[in-house]
């Protein structure tokens, strides 16, 4: 609906006649009269001792058109129309959403997104994505549109399950990772990335970590003819670039979240998986033999080293078939994870890719998988794919870290979290 001469709340400093098309964000009756908070895309404005609304039965989250006169924080109403009347009781109050109450937060995310706090979160996330894209574009990477379904997807999901759908009578998988498509694309474009949506059914117990989503976004980067050290350097430069730009250009948002964000110093610490296991054991954190580091261990290592930490050379049985085995340390991959401090844990996962047909088949069989499941990718491997390296960066986790949020579901507008249904 168009409103002639509409005044946005945050842009109405002048005394005099105003027109607001706004949501009622808050209502309170005091001895001095009605206090009302109005909300629009520009923010929230509170008016005290409002005259002209006393007889209307207004409710929070109703959409109203007000014409009147403003003097300071007082508003005298000349005309008011209720365009959308909300019920008197809401299942969740957008004025005070509580992320600790995760079931309500997720179930009523269609109301949570109206909260001014989360409006700021998603504006911040927009800048995170912009800076990531700027960095990659400047370095010659081409952005591709990501697929949503495929006959096969990533099997290396750390205990999560893949979801499936029927497609013209055939079973297809919802995309849990675009790894095979990345290897496919660099055969022509050499340096590519996707901003890819991924879906996985995480174990219910992963809800307790506060950093797992079942539907999430990854910036998936792949670089033909690069090795793992090229990819590590690229990932490190990307992380520091984004944080540096955010600190320089978005001080307003950091202030809103009372966030004292520092640009991490490069180079980041690099340790092997075996060294990480030994260091964690010294502080009483055991790693199950032949398994990835525990979530507790991933959170602890940056604390031990005082900043971001790269973990390299994971045992090959802990990871997907698409990593290449190290030529000097048999049984270990040429791969890596980046762990961020403050309990964040893993934010980047990647490595050097296996590209040889016979070795891919061997690795698939070694995982107990049927090579026929990956028929299209194996057909491609017979034709030939280049050696490459790359990584995936979790956008919601990175947003959580930059703003200092407590839970990852605060960094997703319509979060799907382990074990909680139904949700939008």
C-alpha cells in the first residue's frame, strides 16, 4: 500500500505533521496516558502520552496508518486506520524473543524475524556475504548457482543423515554438500564458488552444541591446480578480509551487539590432527580413536592457542572419499578445518581433492558405499577432472562469531534445528 508523504520513524526529527505506516511494537498504559512503540523498516520509535488512540482497542503487531502532529516524543493523532488487526495474544512477543527457549524461537520464527535485534542480525549477514563475494570476485573466482537435488550427495556428514525425495520415479538426494559439483565445475572455470544451501538431518543431541543447523548456507570454494596450502592461505585471507571490513565499515552494528571484535593476526596457528589429539588429552579431553575431534575439543583448541587454529591431516577414515591421501603419511588426508575462538569451533572445512578414477572408486568402497550410487561422478572421473583444492565456509556460524551471538539459530531467519519440529 502506498502512503503519500509517508514519514519513516527514524527520519522524522522535525516538529509538525507526520504520517506513519507502522506496526505496533509495544503498548503500555501509564498514569500519563498511552505509551506506544511504532516499528517500520527504519527502526522503532516510542511515543509517550499519545492522544487520540484511547478509544481504539489496539493490539501489538497490528499495522496502523497514523496521521497527526509530533512534538518531541509526544504524538497527537488526527487520523488512524487499522489496516491489519493482530489478535490480542501472540504465541511469541517480537519485542522480546528469547533464543534460550529454542522450541518457541524456531516454531514462531515468522514472528522472531520482526524483532529489531534480528533485523540487525540479517542486515549484518548481508554485509558478511557481500564482503565474501567482493573478496572472491577480486581474486578471479566465478560464482555459480548451486543445485538442490542430485542422485548422490556428500556421504561424509559426521553422523548426520541425508534426506531424499522422488524425482520422476527416481530417488534423488537433497543437497548435503556440493563437493562433487565443485570438482566438476573447475574443469572449465578453474576458480569457482557457490553460495549453497545444504540440508541434513543432524542427530538430535547436536542441538546442545548451539552451533548446528539442519538447513544451512555454505560458501563453497574450489580452485583447480591448487594444493591444500594454497586453499589454507586463501581461507585465512578471506576470514581476515571480511572481519577487517566489518570492523572498519560496520561499527554501528558491532555497537548494537556490544561486540568488541578484533581482526585476527595472521598467520594462524597450524597443527596436525595427531598433535591436536595429544594436546587435548593433556587437558582431559579424549578423542575417540579414528574419529573426528569432539565438539568440545574443537571449542577448546583455539582457547589453548589464543586464536584461530588450522587442524590438518585427518585420518582418512574420518572423512569423505573425495579427499586425497597424503603421499608421505599413508592413512592421512591432505585436508584441514579452521577452528575459531570463543567456543565457536569449526567454520571452514576443506582440503585437496582426489581426482583419479581408480582411487575414487577405492575410497568409496573403503567407506562401505556402493560405487554405483555415484555413477555420474565416476563417469566424469573417467573423462577426467583436474586436481583441485577448496573449502566450505559456514555463513551462519561466521555470522554468529562476528556478532558474538549465543546460538546459531539466531543467525538464520527461519532456522531448522536438530530434533525440533514442526517449524516454518
